[in-house]
C-alpha cells in the first residue's frame, strides 16, 4: 500500500503542484503579500515618508487606527461613520434592484418567441462594457440643473431638484411629509458619534443619481449570468409547469428561481462586493459632495491615505470594509443555504406529522376509554 500511495498518486500530486505553481507564485507576489503588507501598515502611523517597514519615522501603534474609528470623537470618525451609513443605503437599494432587473431582463431575452434576441442582449449588456468614467460624465450632464431630466420633469409640471447639490435624505423628506420635524427628541441618541436621526437620513438626493447609474451599468453583466443559468435548465420542467396550468408568475417564483438559486447567490454576492467597493463614480461625481452624503469608505480610504497622508488610518478603513463584506457574505450564505433550509423544513414536517399521529392516537383511544356507549 505504501508503494501504491507513493507511486502513481504521488506523481499526480507532483504534477498538480507543478501546473499550479506559476499561479500560486503570481497570487502570492501580487495579492497575498501586498495584503499582509497593507495589514501591517494599518497598524502603524506611516505618513508616506520613508519606508513603513522599520523606518525611523514610522511607529507601530497596534490596533489604535481601528479602535479610534469607533471610539475617538473627531472629524475622522464622523466622516467614516457617515460613509458607512451612505454605503449601507446604497447597498440596500442597488443590490435588490439590480438583481431583480437582471433576472427580469434575462427571462425576457430567454423567451423562445422573442425576435431580435441578439440585438436586445447587446443593448442590455452595452452599458457594462462602456467606460464608467464616461457614463458618470454623461449622468452629470443629464442630471444637471438645466439637464435633460429636469427638462423632462418641467414638461410634466414638476420642478426638478438640484440633484448634485441636494444633501437631504429621502427618509428625512418622507418623515417631514408626514409631519415629523427635523431631529426629533426620540432620535437624538448617539451611535458611534452620530445621532439616530443622522443614521436614519436615508440616501441623499445626490446619492439617488449614483444608485440609478450603478443599476444601469451593472444589470447587463448580471443578466448574462442569469441567462446562462436559465438556458441550462431542463426543458421538461417548463413543459411540466405549463401542463400543470401554473401562471407565468407562479412558474418564476416556484420553479425558475429555486432552480437557479446558485446563480442568485453568485449575483447577490458579486453585487455586495461591488457596492461596498464603489469608487470611480464617487470620484467623478463630486468626491463625496454635497456634505459628504455621497462619501463611501473606499473613497474615504483613498482620500485619507493619498490626500491626508495618514496611510495607517486609510488602510484600517479598507480592512474594516473587508470584514463587513466577509460578514455580509457569510450571513447571505447562511440565509440561502439549501441544506440548512431543507433540514429546517424536514424538522417542521416531522413535527407536524408527530402531532398528527398523537392526535389520531387520542381519537382512536377515546371510545375504548369511555366504554361501550350502549
């Protein structure tokens, strides 16, 4: 047995390592080692002068850069927490809308009776291959005070807002519409240096433009992922659903979506990662203005490092965002775990069956307990 393990299987292992060694070396040099270097920088007070590794002008501060973002009052913590709140609302709107829109478009272009499929697939995917900076510049013109969007709203009799100068949050506007004043007493509690009222601001009017831009540019890519999953489904399933007389909505909800659950998980995961790392649109469309309501942690990390020359704090922000992404992905995986859901369903079914069995036993035992009714 020992010779067999070190024979052909041993040669296969050596061959496998030889084939994967180039990629392992490349990933190590350009991914894992830089990550470890950035983690070390996040624990120093490096200001860009000299080398962060053993330089005389750099001191090791441990976790101070991380803890200061949550405990020390100041502009840095306030701006960082505001960027976290902005990105939370950005993710909350973008991920569900882009996922639902991409799935809808994939179902449309996958229809066997649709003519011109190639045209529609290209048209829907075209924004994804266009330069993000170019699209952001176009949106700046479209949503300017005298742009096409406000011009169209003016035709409808609506006075359009100043999109890139309006820092009011949508939730604040909605609460004000129902009579809730600014900063009420019940919302003045402090959470990480910001009041509850500030956390509940919702996405600003300016952030809404970036949300629309993100949905428009990313939907095409996710549409292709859904389209590949739909085309891999067996035709017999659709035919069986049609024979059972289910409606199109029931087929999508009860048949299609459960069968493409891995694709849904992939799309949502990529959406979470992409939205928490948004940078280029923020850089082009105001650099966080107005009033930092479009600021994101990715752009703030860049600004803290390359503008304020506080590389330690900037790297710490980047790693906090990394941990947030890991945590959200883990939660999503738990929620969409088919084995976990099926185990919970089996337990529920077993519980109902046991209760029904106990009920039937009681019904069967009742006549014998009461004796002969005659």
